[in-house]
């Protein structure tokens, strides 16, 4: 994985637990049409939007917003 994808997964783990990598990978493939290993800083704002929407369905929406902001900030 890239340094960017490693950081996104590490940032997501406290929120999503062991499912973080697979969740982020699915968001990248489905919405950004990019493999997690190829994630770059140029993708972060769009990824954050999709993480907020997707994670908001399975966790406290306020926590999903918090996670999205951290991802967007890089």
C-alpha cells in the first residue's frame, strides 16, 4: 500500500476496528474507481465524502463526520 492508504487505514481503525481496511478498500473501488494501494492525496476529499456517507449508515453519524474530516485533512 501507499503511505497515503496506510495513513487512511490507520486513521480509520479506531472508528471501524478490524473492518477498516476492507471498508476503505470498498469505498475506493466502488466510488473512486481506484485500488486502495493506489490511493493518493488527490483522492482524499472525495474519499472522505463517501466514508462519511457509508460509515454514517453503520455507526454514529457524528463519528462518521469526525472520521471524514480526519481523512480529508490527510
